[in-house]
């Protein structure tokens, strides 16, 4: 069988020419039943620049770039120009397999997929261009009990979204795909409406629509240089002249790195070789009356769909076997490469071909008519990079699409809305190009791309960790000291302890959909903080210094809270013009007019970009310094935190002298620190900001001083359990660009009566006047060996009515705890609900928050002679 297949492939390989394979015509890839007309034609164009000024110049004419032009023009934006160096669809679009699916394991990208499919359904009617769209549905195959658990996990994450998704039995799987070998099939995850589309025809339809609404698409026109001007506009240089643009959008596919280099950016992208195989007519397929659904055999790691009367299947080989085109990273894409393919390599995918033959036995008799091996672009985490780029004004990207066809429609709409409205239409921080930074080296990018490609069909566990390319150069001062003592998690390039080992623990990363090896150790760390004192490495925090003549004025405009006084700290939120929560930061005024802003590790450049944009727009006279990599942070928390730290300083740390939410400069064991009396644990505690090179000395001094008090380490898993019990919200979970601060229960931090007209103030007043449709509530759950993570469906009277945002086991109440958004009429304390976990609905009750009072609240009650709630 191997020999026959290898021979078939070798006979069909195109002859090589000039070091590159002969281009495979787009017509050879035409999907089942799609119109043959446009695909086989190649337009003859005389390149020209019809204008020398544009609002938006889009660089790259693949499906993503053309979709953005279509959406911007349709929304009424004038002077939209696409520049394509070769011809439309050149690069990765033209040879794509064209799969479309409503499914995505994440949450927000489901919206992108859904929009794309709805757009593609009506695009032919709107533009007059056939798109070859087939919607036979798709089935993911579960062949192991763990896979079944994963499908149940995904079902609860899909339940509160409008798209259809079903967990189906083996019998239903066989009914929908009668050619399957059912020996190993345990279940299927079925999405009606999924299917495939002809990428070439799709792009041409979007281009027709873009032109219809006034956009200009110019090719072949190569961008040779980009010059940023002092007013934030761009000069886009081409052999035909210069175009002046308000903004530039890089949608250049695997040429995106070359465009980035023109302005000093090293976009972390690498082309990978992806192969798929097309068979000739198979009698059993031809005999079918309806088109087969797409299947994804996750254990075999391949997709398979009907292609006319044959089959098309594409594998994702392991990271050891997959191939990068890393020479392009070092040397750039070869001149002239556009609609070419790589030499196919059957040996690399043989095990997947054999798995496909075992699952779909008719393949054993099939002849192979084409093997397509083309470049697609990967980012380190396989997700694209979409949005404005920090540090460069009016430079946007939509690059790194491993699945560009299904993303193109939705991303075009998403970016268009963002450009026109000045804020993202919904939260997609997982695609933020600013999630990467200087730590994202070429070596890291290559290692992660290999891993991400090989892990395409790996089981997606909660709290997933992936280890290729780690550690990066971005480690805290304590990494070497702690790395063997704990299970580390990856946070924006940093390694941060999740939980610590003790003798007798089952160590290492043991992912599961149920409680696993970290459950009891995290409970131990929880008790450590609640009963004694614990130390946590918080160095991954994003940390900025802001100072200057207009610093107070800037922050008053940026934040919904008041500006803290000198020596004080508060929690503040940056809102969007529509009143959504763009970011949450801790703001401290260290000296008159000099502030330290602290945000979560994953939000560092996301928040910095927003601040810088506001500075430029408002022409504020301030200096901003990103101190993230230079500054370490240790958190010390627990009832003995003051007692331990007092041994190391002459500064009075008593409650009367160092109040909650105060900040002071002091020395601990002769090490200079900025100490803030705040702790995300909700217990007595301080965050200690210091030079990174002092981290080990400071940590050792604290641990030595706390021996009598039984001091020990704790990690971020225990921190999460502690903050949930205190009712503390987390940005990215309880609040983000999909939520307003009023429904999130953040009224305390929003000062609508302050004089400054902060961003989002007017929108928030209108939201308050109209009343809320939903609220964040606090739930206890009666579960067994599983706990909520967030994004699970919340049920009432047999219907999904909301979703959880985060969750954990409460080690004090001995039951699960979660935040959830529900309709206002179902948000009262005492309301009975259900939360779906792994296919089962568990009873849940809305309770008064918090479950455990914070230390400052307990102290206030104690002074009044009342008993604390704990």
C-alpha cells in the first residue's frame, strides 16, 4: 500500500523549474461543483496608481486583505486602496483547502467564524460572483474517553453562543458519514452549516464587492518602503510612485515579515509546509446522494472532505516531522514566489494517510491525482495577529493566519469596525499583535510554530501549558531559584509559579478535565496564606512610569476613577468610548506628578498602546517608561505579613502608619523597594517593587525573616482561589471589551460625578439611564470531581441563560465557586440556577458576595465589635 501511494505521488509531481516546482493551476483545486469560469482565468493588468492619497492602504491581496477592503468600503470609508505585489490570492490563499467551520475551542473566535460563514452564504447574491460554498456540516471524531470529555467541555462553552453544535452518538455519526469504519468511534461533535469554499472565488467575490463600494485594488504593485511622518501619516513607496495614507494595514501573508522589517519590526511569523492529498473519483463516493460532511479525525490528526466524486484529506504531522520554511525568515521570501508550491513529501505524512485509510477504508482503493504542498504562515501560538501595533502610529496588522479562509470574513468586519469606531467591536485580546514583544525571538517563533502545527489536533485541556521554546530570555530574578520547586506557567514570555511541590506530591504537568495533581497542593497554599504568610513572584506584571506636566490631566482623562493622591494607590479602569472595560490597572502616585501603573502580564503592551495613543491624540506633555523587564515584584500576604516584613525595616508598618492602599519607598534588608499595601489575595499584604537584580536577595531576606512564622511559597492557582472567595474581578474574565463596569459590579471604581470627562463617561451615563440587561452574579455550585473554569453555560428552566466567567474550588466553603453573567431578572441572591460541566448540569445558587471578607473589611468590623465573615 505504501509503495503504491508513493509511486502515485511521484508520477504526479510537477517537473521542477528554476529551483521551484511548476505552479499548480488554481483550476486543479476547484472544489466540488464550484463554477469553473473565473478560477481558470488569469487577469491581465496594467499596474498603475490611480491616486496619491488614501485613507487606508492595505498591503496584500489575499482573502484577508480584500475582505478588509470590502468591509471598509461597504461601511462608507472613502479612499481605500489595496496594493498586491503579484496577483490576488497569491501566497497562501489560492492553494488553501478552504475549510469553513463554526467551531473554535476559544470563545471570542467563534464570533469571527460565525460572521464569516453568514457572509459567505450571501456573498454570491450580493456581488454576482460564484464562491463555490458547500455546507454539508462537519464532524469531529472522538476515539478515546478523554476526547469525549473534551467534546463535553466544548459543548458547555458553545451552549451560550447562537451557533449550532451537537454531541452525537456513533450511530448518528455513521448515518451522516456512511463510509466510516466505526470500530473506534465513541462520539462525534457535529456542526451543521460547516463545510468548504473555493478560496479563489471567495477572494474574487470580495474584490468585486470592494470595487462595487468604491475601493481600489491595484496589482501587481509592490510596496518597496514605508515612511512614517511626524503627523502619524504614512508614505507608501512603490515603483509607480508614493501614496500618502492615514493608516497602513499589513495583510501581506508570508511577506508580512518583510513589510514589518521596513519599519523596524520583527513580526514573529514563520511559513510552514502544509500538504493535502486529492483523490480521483471513488465509486462509493460518487454513488452517494448527498455530500459527505467534513470529518476531523483528531487522533489521526487530519481533516477529510469530499472533493467532487473523490476525497481530499490533509494531515498535521508531528513537530518532529513537520517542515518549516525557515530560510524565508532569515533571507526573506524568494523574489517572484507567488503561486508556486513546494515539493511534496509523502513519507512525512504516511502515518496519517494510513490512519485515514483505516478510518475511511474506500481510500485504500483510491488513486491520488494531486498532492498540494504549499506555504501557510504561523505565529508562535497559531492564532493570527490582528489590530494596531504598539510603538508605531497608525500601523495595523492582520497577519499570521493558519486558517485564513474561515477567518477572512469575520476579521475583515472586525478590523473595519475597529478602524471606523475607534475601539474593537468585541474582545479578541488573544489575537492582539502586542501579545508578543522583544522576547519573541526567531528561535522561539520557530520552536513554537513547530509545536503549534504538531498540536493542531491535540486534546485541549483547561489550564493548558505548552513547553516548546521555554524558557524565553524573559525570566524573573527568581526563576533559577524556583524552577525545580514548582510547576511553572507561561505568561507573556515569563515563567511564573502555578503551584509548589512538597514531598509526596505527584509533581509535573498533569492536565485533566477534572481535579488533578495540583488540587490538594493548591489547598495547602491557600491555607498557608490564610493562616500564616506566603510569598508569590509577581514579576510578570506590566509596569509603567508616567510623569510630566500633564500626567494628572492625562490619567484623569484615561481612567474612570479619581487620580490617587501622592503616596496613595487605587484600582482604575480605562474605558472605551462605548463604555466597555478596555483595561484595569493599579495606579499609584509615587511623587507629585509621577505615577506607577501596573497591569496584568498579558495586557502589558495592549494597555501601553492605548495609553500612548491617547497621549498622541491629546498632545499631553508626559513621559512614559515601560519598566516591566527591569522591575521585579514580590507579593507577601497573610496574617503574619506585617510581622515578617517589620523585621527587615525601620519604617513603621503598623496599620496606623501604613494604611491599606498606601504606597511608600523604603528599604527592606537594605534593598530599596516601592511597597504598596495591596494584595490580590484580599489578605493583609504588600506588593514590593524592586530592581530585578535584587530579587534573589530580597526573597532570601524575607524567607529568612519569616521562618518563625512558618513562611512559604504560593503560586497563581492559590491566588486565583483566594481572589474568587473575596469577590475580586479579573480583567479578561469578569470584565473586558464585551462588558461595561456597571454590569460587572465595578460601580465603586467609576466616578461619574468627577469633573473630568473621561473616555466612556457619556456612554456610561446612557447605559445607567437605560438600565442593565444582565449582571455579574456570584455562585456556589454543588459539584463532584470537577470545578468551573469560566465560559460554561448557565441554565434555568431548561434553557441556557448566561455564562460563567471564572471559577474555582473554594477551600473554605468546600464547594465550587464561580462568577457568571445572567439576565437582571434572574440575578437576585438566592436564585437557583444550573451550571453545565462535562455534560452534566450541577445545581448552583446565587449568594451574597464575597464568600470571605477581605482583611481590611474584617478589621473594620472588628473595630466595631462585629464578627468577621470568613
